[in-house]
């Protein structure tokens, strides 16, 4: 579910939605989502002063708290 949420947000922000990729890794109770976008779209996903990235992380934390109580981390590459 978290992957689809991040993919949906990113695809609607960037100029090249076909380059959006989300990978999921598990490390104990921590879930790591890696978001990959085209280099030209990196600024759109991060946002001014990191506001867009922080908003996506906030949504992920709210989603993780409701589901299983584990920690979730978003890495933008």
C-alpha cells in the first residue's frame, strides 16, 4: 500500500512519470522505501526546503502507525 501511495504522488509531481520507481526493503521492524526519479525531476519531488519530501514521509508514518506499528523510511535517490 505504501509503495502505491508514494508512486501515485511522485508520478503526479514529475515531468517523466515513466522513470518513477519504488523499491521496498525490510530491515527488522523498519520498512525502507526507495524512490527513484529522473535526475531532472529530483527538485520537484524534494520540493523547496524539502517540504514535499517531508509531506510524503508524514503520510507514510501515518500509514505505518495504523497498520502494524513499525517504522517506515523514505529514501529519495
